[in-house]
C-alpha cells in the first residue's frame, strides 16, 4: 500500500490516529478538506458548507485532543452528510426545491451520534430529490458527476456522498438506503458502503421517503472505515423513532480480522441470470474466487422472487412516499407559492412548483395504489409478496451465512441515458431491492473494473443484525486484494 502523503489519502482509521498523535490538528484537517471540496465544485457533490460551524467543531475536537483524555473514536475526522439528514447549522433540502434554504431546529440522531464521537461536519451532500432515484439526476440542484468519468452518473440517491468520498473530498459520508441508495452509488463510484438492518440506525431527522424501508449508513473507502462510522451511527432511539431496535450499539470493528475459513457464502442463481452485464459478472466472479482462497465455501442458493421485488417495491415505496410527502403543503414549512386564489389553489401551486417530476410521479402512483378499489389489488398484494421475499431469505440462510452477488446489473451509465425512462431506471434496482424489502443488512464492496474502466461493486447481504460478519468478510477481502485502493485520475 502507498504511504499516505496528503491528508486526503488517509483512511478514516489512519486519520484518526494522526489526529490522536497530534501530527495534524482537527482545524488543519477541516481546512484542507473544505478547500479540496470547494476546488472540486465541478462534481456537484456538495450543496452547503458552513465554514464557521465546521471550524468551531474542529476547535472543540482539538481541545479534547489536547486534553488527551477523550475516547471518542472519530475525534477531528471530517464527515459530510447526505442532505436528507436535517441539520441546525447547515441547510437541509433533501435535494428538493420544496425545502430550499430550510434549516431545522434540531440535528438528526445520526448526525448527533457522529458528532458525539468527535466527527466534524464538513457540509451537506447532493442527492436525488427526497432520495428518489438511482442516478442523482433527480436533484433540484443539478446532477452529480462520477469522479471516474464526469460524463457518467455517480449512482443514487446518495450520489453526492459516493462521489465526494471517491474523489477524496471527505474521508467518509453518511447516506440513506431505501432500495439501494447506499450500495448502488458506492458500487458506481468504487467505494465501500453499508446499509444496516432496518431499525439499527435512527430515522429521526431523516426526511422520510418510505418509512418501512429507509435506513441510514456510511460510505467510505474501506470496510474498516465503514465499521468505525457505523458503530458511531447506530443505537437505540426509542423515544424518537418507533421502529428503532432496542439493541445496544455495537463495536463493529472488533471482529474485522476474524478468519473466514468455513464461512458459507450463498450465490443466488437469480442474481447471475439474463440481464447481468458480462463485465459485472466477470468482476464479481473474480471476487468470489478470492473468497474461496480465503477458505470460504460457496453455496448455490435460490431467491425465487427476486424479479418480483421491482413491482413490489415500486408499489410500497410510492405508497409510503405519497403519505409522507403530504406534509409539504405550503402551510407548515417549506416552499409556498407566491400567488394563489383559495386554499386548494395554494396547495396545488405550492406542490406543482416545489416537487420535481419523479416525486410527482411517485405521489400519483402511491395515491393510486392506496385508493379505494385498488388497495387490495396492489398495495395489499405487494405487502404479501414482500413477506414472501423475506421468507425466501430465511430459507436461504439455512444453507449459508452470507449472500453475495452484483450490486447493479451494469456499471454507471452516461448522464441523461435513463433520465427520460423511469422504468429503465427502476429495473436497474433489481439486486438491491430484495434486501431492502426484507429489512436485511447489505453492503457494496469494490471488486475491480468493468466496461469503460468503470468500477464494479459486489453486494454482500447478511441475515438480521449480522453487520459484523458482513464487515468482517469485506475487510478480509480488502486485506487480500487492492481493488479498494484504486483512485480516479485527477483526485
Ligand atoms: N433507486 C431506488 C428508488 O428510486 C432506491 C432509492 C433509495 O434507496 N433511496 O426508489
């Protein structure tokens, strides 16, 4: 491995040590990353900075570091947040015009938890509007570009998070994953990301898209860094999130080095069928071979309802979104139309102006599938199949400890390629949706390059609460290979 020469070359783990040994101060670190992020504004990754707030946090980290008694794991490490997390010192737009300039009176729990471990907030990151999308082209604030090839999308909806980490504008970032939005952009940008078990990380202060699916998680360059971040982010928040799990925070980094000898990784036939691009297949299969060298046993399994996850997700997620987004009425907060007649006219104009096309499409689909006469045919049916998808995983986990496959059927596509074809974009979510519907933890690990030298990610899915095992498997792979060390030209 190359010796880090510049601050942005350090991983989170390495940077935390440099800070602790006082080789560099938190203020210098924050200034370095702020400058670098501003210098690479062409990527469109950041939506907001607040230099004063960032430096203030860095100064208190330095004070704690100087005292030498602090135990916080991320003391002085800059982290940027997807703009779906509400923040007091930064705007929180959720990528929507509806929330242009919005500042929350409180910080999201995930933000609070990371700050409690000493992380310094560098800024807010671009994302698809209300996290709806797979390419970051649905943001009201413009698209994000993929640092590996700026004519291509970074993936979505956490596209700003993935691009910023891949371009080393920040050592790590938060994201949210409803149907793949951490795993798929991590895969498209050649970095590592993990979505924990539903309920592990609090949803309090995360602008809601589909509440039964939304989960927060980290994006970073290594599995080790993801473990450090995830340990800080997770934990019960029972008073504020009714679906928060009452399970104490874990130290996911503790089992990173465990041996993989005898581990059984299930390989679902449905993830390697027609529709999977040959380059992606080759990269994922090469990574599976590496696992065999590490003593892993590959087990053929089947997830028979994989295909159904697309229609099921695109009924349930819009249904929940249509309900969640009803709060944006121009009365309580957010955008309000400037000129209107009566109340109904005010609602109509406010929502027509404030929401983008994809959000409107989903509100209409969601309202339709929940309406009298269609509820049983669509929504109820989708809920039943969702249960069956979850059951299929439980069957599979009788034969294996983890499941591996591709994250997405292809590498990152060109900007604009799917923007006029929502169904083409929905279909590309096929491999990430099943774990989301089942509430299982899943991650993306870089496994080399495919067509046009674009990164390929391998997905690892674990049984409920098996994040430690996932991170352990990803870390051991990263110890044995160097795919995660590749960096985009010019960054
Ligand atoms: N691409 C999926 C969608 O558009 C997933 C998005 C997400 O996980 N937030 O809904």
